[in-house]
């Protein structure tokens, strides 16, 4: 395994870490086996979230007796100081630890940033937890390029997590700025939400990007850990054959993959189109049907609310057939 420094946090992390979403689909015994596999491959970074149901709890139990060998990260959708303070304490309890190295404001949208960084906002709770020794560093995660760019201007931010993979490269300029400012960049969705089958190639692509600090593929078994980690065995430039394979993947997904750029918004019917696509992806590729369905049904508007105006398609820079895809999502979720 190769290690690097996660920006100004100073944390020494493996260039590949564990994304904790798939832990929801296994049991405590399998989670212990997963931790065994991480140790075998030299992976020392684990990321979870309050929103990943049992993920923190299962990981915490599996880490007993070896907690000190890992750097833990988690995150919360809380936007107020009080709610974030509560969630930090819940994460500490679930992880069975008194300290979490990195705590992140989860999936900040452009319109939520000011609230989250207000004196009584979520960031203030993380900073207070840092002073109390409960948390080591403050990070953010986002899906909107506009939100990411704005968040890079906040001095408190030590790490950013954003989608980056063979298909999604909208963060390249932001990665460059983050690198210049010594802000650690964590690539989420490195396999494009399960749409890329070749984990080794996906990791090689990301690790060849000098402004990306690390990647956190979602993994649930030893075989996935081994495949993704194998990319570190050879960090040479991408070969011509690999470039051809990458181009083929892009072409295959070009007309059927939402990059979550947000340019389709605002929807005339109030549908969060990228979020709907994301939950459908979790259901189809992550085998997380119950979790994805519950998240989807909690949205204020659903695919069935589409009025077919087509404004989203006019705005989409990738010319996706959004109305058609929303009808598919309606069939998947039943509304």
C-alpha cells in the first residue's frame, strides 16, 4: 500500500480507503472479515456516515482491539450546531471510541453553505468538538461543483470529498485549487456508483491524477478490497491499452449516466433529479434496496411528479434523456 498526507489535516492515509455505504448490506461477522482484509492490504482509512444506518455500529464493533490502526472519518447531514453536536456524540458511541479523526459536513448544497457555517451552524459544532478532543479535523462532502468551489474558500475546511472517476471529471479544476491550498481531496464514487466493473482500472485512473489525494471505493468483502488495492502495485502512467478501455467506458456510459452536476435544476415540479438517479443507482448496483427506497420516498417530490416540460433536458450539458429516465425510476420505486 502507498500512503500520503491528507492535505493540511496532516493525517497519513492509505491512498485507497474504505467507503462505508456497503457495510449496510452485510452483518457484524462479515464486517470483522472486511476489517481483516483492510489490515491485510494496508488500508488505514475508513469513512462512514450517520445516514448509513448500521455502518458506524458494525464498523465500531469490528474495530475493537485494533481501533488504533485506523483513521476514522464520518459525516452528518445536520446543519445546525445542536444537531451536529448530537450526531458527533452518536458517531463516537457507535464507533466505540472517544476520538474521530475526521468529521465532515455531509452533502452540502449551494443554498446550505451559509447556514452550515453560521455561528450556530454545523461547522461550529465540529470546531467545538475539535477543541474538546472529540474530533481531529473538519471536512466537507458535496455533489455540486458550484458548492465545492465555494467551500474551498472556507479556511476551516481541511478536506473535501467529491465524486471523481473515469466518467465524472467535473471536479478537475477544483482539485487543482484544493491542491494549491493544501486541502485534501477525497474521491468518492470512484467506480461511478457501481457502474464501472474494473476496480483496478478505476483506481489506476484516479491515482494517476496528481491533484487527487485518495479514493474511497465502497467495499463489503475481501475480494473487492484485494481488487481495488491491486492498483497500488503499479502506479506507472496509464498505458495506451488502458486509455482505450477508459474511452470505451466513457462511451458506454455517456448517454446514460447522471454526473450530478445540478445544471438540470430547478425542476418545474420540484424534483431533485440527481438525487433520484443516485438512489436508483444504489438500489440497482449496491444491493441496498430498502435503504435506497426509504431515502427516495422521503423526498418532497418523486419521478411521478414530472410534468414533462423538458426544461431539465434543455439545460443538461450531457444531453441525457431525463424524462425517459424519470419514468424508469417511477417503475423502480413505484412513484
